[in-house]
C-alpha cells in the first residue's frame, strides 16, 4: 500500500512527511491557487520535500495545449507526474 497526500500546504506536508509514510503527493489547480504561492516556486518546494511522485495537473483547454503544457511541467523536476484532465 502507498499513501499519497492531496495538499499544497507545505507545513502540513513537512509534518506528515516527517512520519516517513508519505509515498507521493497529488495537487490540483484549485489547491495551487489557494496556496497563494507562485506556481513554479511552490512546485519546486513540493518536489524538494517529497521524494516520490508529485502529481501536477495541466490547465490548458485542448489536448494539444495540454500536451505542450505537460511537457513543460515534466521538466520542472524529476519526480513530477503530469495529469491531463479529460473532463
């Protein structure tokens, strides 16, 4: 079993990660917006704190833009996993 935390609250993430049970992290555009931290800075901090996969979702409106955005996101850190929303 693996535990993935769904958060962008860095203090919460650090606290829970200190227990050694967090395998990865999921985020979404709403959580990132609520953090009020610049996007690139937040993602860097999250990826530095969590050694496992960090899920980041694209916000583009069509598939071509999603793929381009996903490629850019994937280059931000080695542990980024890109989610393409298909809703």
